[in-house]
């Protein structure tokens, strides 16, 4: 069993839809990260959070430490949001555990 | 301020050859991490280095793989006697500090293909 589980694995949405990607983890963490990987392969860090909620533009990330769960929301989705979204947790030390990613396709 | 740089972006090797992957961290960053992404799989931690020191190599295969981050120059991930199973994307990331609260910035990756 992976330390980090994401759902759904694949997601197709119409432009403008509200999107939610979920992440559950089984280890104690110091911080949780949401990453975005574009088709070209580059990885961008979207959020790092250890409690509560963060917002950046149309992206919102929340975390519930007690339930070991985080969600990434995209409001008013756009085709340029199409990418793989990866949840990662920092455990002890500096090691990250990664989810396998959610592949999002937003159709115009 | 340039981001994390990796080269080469694509590397093709035949079985048994050596692969050298380079990572130049962001300016001012002294912490480097290497990750591997196998085809159709998620990212996996390999090694964490600071200048001249390996801090955590728990994710490195026991044989053929080594990493260094010298006082001067880029961090190097070295794979000796490559096999087809080494074909993957190798990403490095750098951070300003060494705690888990420091954001990591990723490079564009090196895609290694072993023929």
C-alpha cells in the first residue's frame, strides 16, 4: 500500500467546471505539497501546507491533519489547467512520498 | 534568477554504458534532491545532498548508482553499467534550507533512455 493515495486517477472536465482532487496519506507528516506536472514533464510546486487552507488564484488547497486528507480545488477550470497533479508529503527528514498523480484534462 | 537547471534534457545510452546527469540548483540553494519517475509510475525519492555531503540516500539503489554535490559545480547523479530498467525521468530539486518546511523547486528533468 502506498503511503500517499490520490483520487481520481484520471479526470475529464468541461471548461468552467469546479474540480476537486483528493489525497489521503497514512504516515505522520510535516508538510503536504501539491505539484503540477505538465505534458512536457516539468514540475511546478503549487502549494506547501501543514494546516488549514491556502489559495492562489483559481487554486485552493486544504488539509485536515486529523483525517490525514487534503484536497486541491480548481475553480472555473480552463484547458491550460490540463496537467498531472501530484500530492506529496514530507515525512521525517527530508524525504518525500509521492502519490501517483491525477491526470486532468479540461475540454474547451 | 535562473531556476534549477538539469542537463542533458535527454540522454540515450546503450546497456552497460555510464550515464551522468547534472543538476545546478537555484542560486543560493545548497540543498539538492534527486527523484526518479519510472514510466507510468509516480516520483520516488532517491537521495538528498548538501554541499559535499550525502544526507539521506535511502532511496538509492544499492548498486551502480551514486550521487555527489561538490563544493564547486553541479550535483551529479551517476549510473554505471546502465540497464533497460534505468530508463526513466530523473528530476532534481533544490531548496534554500534543509527542513521539510522549505519549498523545493524542481528542474525540468533528464529523460534517460537505455537501448
